[in-house]
C-alpha cells in the first residue's frame, strides 16, 4: 500500500461536496479529486461551491499514483 494525495471541496462549516452535488458531513461520501487543478476547476464552475475551499489530504491506496511516464529502453540485439 502507498500513501496518495487527494483533494476534496469543503464548505465553510466543514461539509464535503458529494458526487450528487450536495454537501455532507461524512467524508466517505466526498468526491475525491486526484488532481488539484481539477478540484479548483470544479470549485470555480459550481455555483453551490461559493465560499468553499479545496482541502488536501492523504490516504492509503492499493495503487500508488504514478506522476512520471515510465520510459522503456530496449537493448540492442
């Protein structure tokens, strides 16, 4: 398992934006964004998110995030 960084949107009282576009106190219902820019884009385009903030957190995942594309070099035969 690896630690991965995720982003969520929270309103001023600590509720999380859910996939249905509502806010809930349970963080298990929160929309998880893998990319910070994507979270800020949602924040800017969603009128329900007025006064909200993007929060960063880390959690365990079975699949680590790969930020670099692996390069495969073939040896000359």
